[in-house]
């Protein structure tokens, strides 16, 4: 069964090629069958492979499959090879399964859009690339998948290309992430330079052998990889592209900009965790980046009126939690939150897509309201997703994954009370902005009538994701709530267990209680602020301090403005002022000089005998002088 | 096979057969002329494949050598000396591969004086093949100068509105550099008593200062051709004015002659000087990468944008060459020459296709044409992405090898050069996606663009071989590296030895 591994990424790629070449001539049904079916087959294969992987684990709990040697120059020979261990297995399962559900949803959601086959071609290419990314056994192949998903993100953000704003958003996403990618590429050079391999497992092994903890090379290499990770995962300081990326269709936001691609940075760090363990300062930076991002994005989410932008900032913030977990060495907690987040955030985006369609392409939550009764199923599933996002205690997956991170941030040796506190404040913000969204959209007086009801495929997708958003949390529960460790045990073959300081281990129950209360208080506050007394809230926003904060938060803390002023404008200005390539002036100067000389000399050729005679006389004098005096 | 003895001469001069046939055709028999040219160049490509078949990848030395004494001047022997090795085999193949594609692209585009056009085009191919095969300095110089003439006429006769200016500029720049090279060739040949390149390399023993001067003599000629910053300003004009097929060959092959010259002559003949000057050349290359990218970004004319992108991309090639050791950088450079030929050749074809339809290359007058030309849009996107260096396509393999090699290099400051050059990779995305967005995305506002017809089968056929190469090199570059590796390893070893001796 494991031998089928290579088919998992290849089948979506075949789907892509088919759709790219013959797609435009196929009927919509045929396009949907190829587009959705290819990912479906991939998901079934993934499950089969997983069953075989679990029931009869391969030697060393990992399985490598090489298709061919990609590049071989002297001693540099990365292959097209896949590496399956428990970490990549989890990633493959989530990517194919969530991917399939989102494709199913898209088959209906995109049905009346122009470019139906183009959409599915890109989506299939994305799933294929994402699977290559997570299955790659060497960093170069990982980089191939990494850039491939970036390309699909570019193409899908700009899917409705006739609107110039979408094209700009797409380009921004591609270029900002490419800044991180360039850093990552340099990191690969550095690794290869010092360890003479890019095979991930070999890199880990040799790094641990050759580098001391905290050695400058390890720190630099880890920092450069972190550069790639913050770009792809939209963390500080490269987070600015994600809110704009919402220009793409909702399923794209769900699949690429919530569930899978944006978590590639988390995967990269978990995959190369040995490097980060060798560089404690960088690992601390990962935790701080995560904590700072989750707070900043949380505040920004509070002020958005566009339902998708709330979710975008929320995604940035939730990935911040994953980074926080990685930073304190809680590797499996990060992957756990990745899993739960993939389900509940995809669910929220898909449900938001239904809402937007029902509101006739309206994104502004303040123009919505009372949709609870008009879109009941959407409401209930959205509510489940929101509860999971707000970590509603006991029944939702978000509670188990987020509170595990909070506990680890407090109790692991590299954790601290400050990191925990940042996470806790973030959790408070999360439940406020999430239920602000719920109350504004689904409660209150209906402002417009829903013009559309979702069909069976969309409903099915929502129900499946909602079920997972509730249930998947039970893979890993705290010690006083059953102490289930299915996921942690499974991942322990690939990722080291999280160490807990013994003196802080006992506080788990208290911490869970605190965060449970925080979550509920946040929801209640949202109820007060946005449903009970919205006037007071408006007054707060309009107060001098409130207005300033609102402006900063709304614009994502002014990062766009900063980059625009410091980088983009100066570059454009410099390039523009040199539009005509000043170097050419140099050569034009030579021409002018020649012409001037020509004019001067041609003056001497004037046919006047006395000029010539004078010339001869002066010349003779000079030559005699030279002969005599030298 | 008896043919093998003169195979290289046959490849080089085979286009003459076509020239001869065309001479007997009437200027009005356009189709016949076109077919003659196409078939001739296809046959030449076939012959070059025969060269490939006879080429042994395990042999680092010159192969299929043809050598005959030509003249003696002042004790220096000039010979007719052809040979091929890992440094040149791919470039020969690139030449014979791109020429028929370029000719195919002129099918509708060139209607005027087809006879003269095709004759010059075939002569051009002789010059280019000769440059890559000649192993005697004087013979090399003859081919080098010879290739200048047909391109001068191609630009000057079949070019755009400012064609005369551009043609003269092209000619003068190259000539100015060539004069210096000629002086260096004569000095070197007379000093050593031979003009044969392998003999000169074997003799070696040039004093360090002499090496330096001779190095510069050659390097400036080649730098104009590459073109290296700040000697590049002929290129945008030449490209903008040249007919599409001319641009394809100019970017695809002619620029490679410069980079090839640096590799074949400067690195081999003057190893000590190369080591001494490597940081300077690498620095200039990096400046060129960034400068070309910045200027490309603000161009309004698609062709000018692509022309400046060449300045940036060729910077990578030169950076790789002057990373010297380990050999991965030079291997990457050679492969990147091929990649640039393929990708930029394809970019110029793409620009030509829209120009034929709209008679403008101003991006402001285009926009939103994906809607009316989806096939064209998709193929353009692939080519643009390959030029950006997306993994899985050709550009990435070359760029990555160059940057990796440069990072590992022992040349002073080279990790910094690699790091800064990586910015060029970001900027490539900036200007090329900018172009893509301006031309293909956005609303279809201009009514003149609304009625555009998508690509015809012949146009797709023109692009198809290039697309195949883009993915072949991107996904399975092994056979290409296999051709390059032994000869580069030999060169790298020589450089290594030179580095050791210059330390002592």
C-alpha cells in the first residue's frame, strides 16, 4: 500500500494537466468530475496509505520513495523523492481531506462563474504542489512545492482578473512571500555549504553532530528558514499580503489562505525542528513573532467590516498561536492546532462564502443581520466554527488545541508567564471578534433578504467540516479530561515530546479554567458590545483615542503604509527617475564630444591662405621648440 | 563514419546550401524561400544532433577536432581549427535549435524582401556556430566579426522606425570592444608563436601583469556582447528596433557569445588574472542584476522591458562564471545560458505575436487580453514564470546552481554577492508580473483589443519546442549537466591549480 504514495500528489497534478489542456472544451459536469474526483481519489489513497502506515509501520517509522534524481551536479543531487512519516502523514491527510471537501463545495459555489475549468485546474495544481511540499524528502523539492503553492495562490487571488485590484493583491502576495522565499533559499545554500546535503533527515542528523547549541551557523540557518516561514505563513513582519489575498473566491481563502498553504511555515519549522533546537535565540524569536502576531492581528480583526477580512486577520492570529507553540518547543501542539484550525477555519470561510452569495456579493457585516432564520444550516455550522475558533470549553476542538498551546507556553522550559499572557489576551480578543461576526451577521434585525439558498453539495461540505470542528479535538485531551494522547503518540515518532517543567505541571487545570472563563467572557462582551448596546460601542470608536486606535487597527497597524513609504515608493521613484537609463547619457556624451571636436576642427579648414600660413608658422615654431628644448 | 571527420565543418557551413538555393529563387517566391530556409536550418539542427550522437560525455577534451594550417604570420601559426567540448556543445545545439524557430516566427511577420532576410539569417547561423566551434583565436575572431554583419543588416533593413540608429549603435559598440580583443589576440599569438587555443592554454606561463592586460582586452569585448553593466546601453535599442526573429537570435544566441567568450578564453587563458579580477567582475555582475531589473520595471514598451531583463539575467550568468570554483557555479552558468536563450527567446516571440496583431508594444494600450486570447495568456504565463525562475522550470535550476555555487565559492565576498543577487530573483518577479498584469489582466477597456484572435496553430508550434525545453530542463536537467560536467571539471581543476600557484 505504501508503494502508492507517489500517486497521492500525482493524481491532482494529472487532474490539473487534463483540465488545463482540454478543460475549456469540457462540460461543467465533466470539469467537476475531474477536478473534485482527482482530489477525492487522492484523499482515498491517503487514507489507504495511512491505514497501512499505522497497521504495519515501516522500518524506522518512515518510508522513502524516490521517483528520479532531479539535479545532479558533482555532489549536489537532490531527488524527486517523497518521505512519509507521522508528521507528513498528518499533513497529507488534512490536505487531501479538507481539500476534497472544499473542492466539493466549489463544484457548486463556482458553478455559474466564468472560468470554471480554469478554477479547478488551479485548485488541483495547488493540491498537488501542497502535497509535494509536505512529502518532499529534501529541502529543494520542498522548495519546489513551496513556490508551486505560491504560484497557485497568485493565480487564484487574481482569479477574477478583470478587476485590477485583484491583480494587484495577487502580485503583492507573490512578491511579499518571495521576499521570505529568497531568505529561505539563502538558508538552503548555507545548509548545503556546511552540511553537504539537502536531504531533510540528513540535514537534521549532521546539524546535530556538527553544530553546538547556539553556534552562529545554526542560528543563521534557522533564522533564514524562519524568514521563509514568516513569509508563507503571514507572520510579522511579512503578514501584510494575507488580508488583501481575500480578493480570491471564498473556497480559495478556505483552502489556501486558511487551511493549508499558510500553515506551510509551521510545517517547515516542525520539519526542521532540530535546527531550531540548536538555535535557542531563533526559537525564542519564533515564539515572540507568534505572540506579537497573534495580538496585532487580533486587534485588527476587531475593527474590520469585511467578513472575510475578519477571518483573514483571524487566520494570521491563529497561525501566531502555532508559531508560539513551535517557539516553546511544543511541536505536536502546533500541529494539533494546525489540524483543528484547518477544519474550523475552512468551515468559517465556506460558510462566509454562502453568506456573501446570499447577500448578493456583499462583504460588509454591518449591512447584514438576522440571517439566522434565513440561512439556518449556514448559521449553525458557522456558529460551530466560531465556537471552535473562540475555544468554547469542552465541546469544541479549538478548546483542546488552543489551551494545550497556552499551557505549553506557560509550562515548557522555554515558555514564560508573558508568552502565556499574550496568548490569553489573544484568546480573549478571538472570542470577541468572532462573536462580533456572529452577532452582526446572524442576529439582530434582518437588513436584506437572502437571495440564495445553498444546495446539497455545499450543505454536505459544511456539515462534514462542522462535525470535524467539534470532534477532532478529542484526539488530544488534557490530563484531567480523559488524558487522551492519540495525536501526540502518533507524532512522537517524528517530533520530540514537549517537556514540561515539573513545578508548573500541576497548574494545567487552573490554566484551562482561566482560559475557559476568558473565552466565555469574551463571547458575553461581544454580545454586549455588538448586540445589546451597539450605540455605546460606536461612541467608543468615535472618541479621540478610540478613533486613533481604530484607524491603526483597521489598517493592520500601518504596516502597508510603512512598507509603501520605506520600500515601494523609493524603489519606484528611483527606477522612474532612471527610466531612460542614465548610462546611455555617457555614450551620448561621447557623441556630443566628437561632434564638438568636429565643429572646432572644421573651422580651421576655411580656405583662407593667411590662416593656413599662420598655422604652418605656429606648427613650425612648436616643433622647433620641442626639438630644441627636449 | 567518414562523415564524422568533417562533421563540425558540415554543421557550420551547411546553411550555405540554403543560401545558394535561395539565390536562385525569385524574390516573389516567398513561400519557397521560407521553406528553403526552414528546411536548411532544420537539416542543420539534424546535423548538430549527429554531433551530439558522436559526442562522448565522459571525455572532457575537445572532440570531433578538425585542424589544418591556414597561414603563418611572424612565426605565429594560424589554423583552421574546429572542435567541440562540454563548454560549447549545448551552445551549438542552442544555435541550431533556435534558428529554425526564429525562421518559423517570420512566416507572416516578414513580407518585405524575404530573400535578403533569409540569406542574412542563414549567414548569421554560420557565424554563430563558428564562434562556438572555433579553437583558433584568429578563426574565432573571423567568425565573431562575421556574425556582426548579418545582424547589422537584419536590424538596419527589417527593423523598426529607428532601425538605422540602433543598427549603427549595435555595430559601433561591438566593434569598439572587438578592436581591443584583436590587439590582445595578435599580441598573444605573436608572443607565444601560436593562435591555437589548446596550445596557448598548454603553454601558459604568462606573467601576471601581462595576463591582466590581455584579460581586460578580451573581457571588454565580451562584456559589451553579454552585455555587462555599464556597457549594455546598445541592447535595448537593438532589441526594440530589431524584427522579432532578430531579437530571438540576438537574445538567444548572440549575447551568449559574450558569456561563452569569457568562459572559453578569459577563464582558460588567464587563470591568474581571472582569480585576481573575479571579485570585481562578480560585483559588476551583481550591479547589473539589480540595475537591469530596476530599469526593466519602469519600461512601458514590452520589448524594452524584456531587453533590460536580459541585462539582469545575464548578470547571473557572469556571476556564476566568476564564482570560479566549485564547478557547480560554472555548470549552472552554462545551463543558464541555455535557459536564457530558451526563455527570453520565447518572451520575444510572445511580444512579437501581440505586436503582429496590435502593432504596438506599449503596455498601456494593452490590458485584459487574457479574456480574448486565453491560450496566448496561458503560454505567456508559463514563459514568464520560467523567466522568473519558478522551480520545476528551467530558470530555477540554473539560477539555483549559480547562487549555490557563488555561495560556496572561494572568491572574496562571494556569499555577499550571492545574497544580494538573490534580491534580483525577487525583482524578476516584480517586473515580469507587472508586465503580465498590465498586458493580460485587468478590464478589457481598449476596444482595439476586443477583437484580437487567439494564437494560430503555427504560432503554437513555434512556441511548443521552447515550452518542452522549459519543463525538460526544469524537471530533468540531468542529461544537460552530463554534457557539461567533465569539461567544466577540467576547467575548474585548472583554476584550482592556478589558485594554488598564485598563493606560492
